[in-house]
C-alpha cells in the first residue's frame, strides 16, 4: 500500500529494491546541465567584432561632428577639426550660442525622442533592466546628433557619454534585427557601449569594466568575451585613425611614500563626500526644473543660458575640456585657475544636466575631481613639503575618486585613470583613494549619480554582483531522502482517507507514484484533493505529467531552472552512478531552505 523509500524507516522492509525510473523517462525529462560557454558565443562574438568596428567609426564621426558644430558656432568656419571654443572672440554673443543649441535639442526631444535627454548611461541601464535591452532604432542617430549640437555650442560635456549611449543603441538594434536571446541582446548592447568608450579614450580594459559594473551586472564568460572582442576592435580602429598616444599624456611620476599614500587615501575620502554633494545637487537642480511653470522643451535653452553666462565668465568651462584635464594632471594650472575651473565647471555642468539637455557625465566629473584634487595637493605641497605630496598625483586621484564615489564604478575608475595616463606608479594611490571614496559614498548615499534617476521611476538596480549561491550547492545536499511512495493501483478514496489521518508521513505535499518497480509520475495533495475526481479512480489516473528528474550532482540553480521551465514544484532526484535509481525528491521549499546557510554566513558573528 503506502511504501517508504527510506532504508532507515521500518516500512522499508516491504520494498525489495529501491524504486527506479525508466531510461526513456530519464532521458526525456532530465534537468539540463548549465554550460559557461556554448557555440552561440562564437556567433555573438563575431557580431561583436563588427559592432566594435562600427562603434569606433561612429565615435570618430561624432568627434568630427562636434568639431564641425564648434568651429561653425564659435569661429564661423567650416571644419571638422576638433577644437576648443575657449579662444572664441564672440564677446557677449557667446551667451547666445548655447541657448540656440538648447532650443535645437528641446525640439529634437519633443519631435524625436525624449530619451535623448540626460547623459545616456542611466537610460541604457533602464533598458537592460526592464525592457529586454531594446532601445529604439532612432536613438542611433538622435543621440549623437543632439549631443554634437549641445557640446558643439559650448555644452560642458564630454563626447564619451553620447557615444556610449549610441554604441549601446547600435548593439541593441543589431540584437533586434538578428534572432538572439534577451541575454545575448544585453551582451551586444554592452559590447557596443564599451566599444564606444574605448574608441574615445583608447582605454579598453576600463571600457570592459564599465560594461560589467554599469550595464551587464554580471561577469560571465558568455558576455565578457563578446564585449572584449568589441573593445579590442574599437581600440584598434581608434589607433589606426588617431594614434595610440594616451589621451591624458602625463609626465612621469615617482612612487609615493607612505605618508603621501595616507594623504592620497584621505583625499579619496574627501572626494567621496564631494561625490555625494555633486550627486545630490545635480538631482536637486533636476527637481527644480520639474517645478518650473515652463514646458520642458525650453529647459535645455535655460540650461544653455547658464552655460553661456558661465562660459563668458570662465571660457575654460565651454566644451569637452579634455585639454584642461591634461593640464591639471601635468601640474601646469595655477591654483586660482584650478579653483575657478572647479567651481564654474561644476556649476555649468550640473545645471545644464539638470535641465534635461543631451550630454555626458564622465569628462565633467573627471575635470571637477581633478581640479579639486589638484587644489588640495597644491596647498599641501606648498605648506607641508615634508609630506611628499605631488599635486599631479593628487589631481589624478581626485579625478578617479570623484567618479568612483559618484558612480560606484570602482574598478573602472582606477583602471581608466591608469590607461589614459600610462602611469603605473599612480596605481597604488588610485586604489587607496578610490577605495576610500567608494566606502564613504556607499555608507552615506544609497543611490548613485547613475541610478538615482531610474530608481525614482521604480527600477531596482543591482548593487553587488556575487556568485549565485544556489549554483554552489548540489541537489544531493538539500533533497529530502525520506520519500513516501504511492502505488499506482491504489484507489483515490483509500489515499484520501490516509491523508485525513494527518500522520507525519501524510503531511508531505508531493508523492512519487510507482508501478511495479518503476516511478511513473508525481501527484500532489492538490491533485488528490481535486473535487472533480471520482473516488473510484486509481492514483495512476491522477497523474498529470511524467516525473521530472534531476541528478544528485546537479546544482540547486539547475534544479530551480528546471522547475520554472516546467512550472512544477518538485523533482525526482536520481543517483549519479545509477540514473534509474530514485534517491529522493527536491522541492521549492528545499531550495529556499538552502539559503539559510548563506544568511548564517552573512549575519552570524
């Protein structure tokens, strides 16, 4: 009648051998073993090679377009040469130029797509998290053109933000035109975005890390390899078109002493506090614009007015300002110039970004952080020379630490500063300074400058990327081995009466069913309680599906995926050395209970 598969149970003696499963059932309903890599990676990798090359060419075209708009707007000439608007001779008319750019962008946002507003990375993150990485095709041209207009008319943004967004849009478009999975489309989006960053800065490793920390939210071989291939291609194209000189070429620096290293760490902590202030002020400006009794189409023009006024006072704030970052890192900027640049660049950039215009955050944060670090480093080197503080290293740490604190892209910040300067002696202060900034920012601010916007829309953004705990646990370690087996020939009314006795054995939620020595299915209490089933039916008649199977060596994650795919709550567990032998059953409850050890490891002192 009711049999128990547990050899320690007194009922076990009535079963001559353990129940088994037919080989055909096992082959048809066994859980799949997960594979880190499949042949699909070859196809996605090939697509990423093409995507990397295209993104690099688009990046080059964007830089040329910015140069064209800049030369026409500030110097009245037709040229695609990348130039700074700093030395313009417009006088007070310089105030009007960014306003005109803002009007253009407002019109493009209204009649093109509102998604061009902002700096691009939060919008890409949102598409990855809630929209299956689907970015509208029109963004592949709306974002670069709108950004070129804003930056070319004096906007205090870098070219990297728009090209990251454009590269991501190209990858998403490729993933929509070609038959791929949602995961593969996300990989292509991240590959395009990373390729865009690599093409602008010639910083391939930090571009990959940016994709991991801000777009992929994982580090898996099947996504990492295509991203790396795209970045290698983009960087190679960049070298061929523009050369391999570091974008922020820096004179050699010495290995810092212990006291100096401690100061650089403290500097990082200060920049972490500054990152909190930068983030909060930027979104306070955005909130201010939201309350204005003026249609949002005109907000970028208002932001452009601020850009123009600030640019008239301090021309160094106009445009991308990559040359300013290089000047800071080489210690060639006077203290009063650094103070002016730090204040006015931050004011111009934060108000412009808050107005909803199209631009980026990376270059402005690097410049403000570099200026702030340079200010502190210069003061210390003059008044406390015995500390051995180098203002150039202080600027380097400040540049990276502000971005690390504001974005929480820790490894991206460190490696980016190294790749763009090629100064290996800067790595140690960069690590300590960025770690301090990350720590302070993480303790004092929940969201980041990248996530606050989409968090307000109800999107949850992963903050930590740990290994899947269920993937570490074998099914054999969590399955229930005290399994109650029903006979297929038993009558339904007999089993119902047994369940009503509410014995310990009868309290299970699912029961394997055997015919002879073979398991033929599983029935649940819900199946047995179905009032539409007549009492004279047998248990075999109550089976809705064949038994789904998992091996002892399968991971709990693989078991969970098998349950989700089949919409069931329990699986038969078979022995690794004998697939026909049932050794237990694993349920959803077992999977949840497996997390108890994780919580213990996390919380127990």
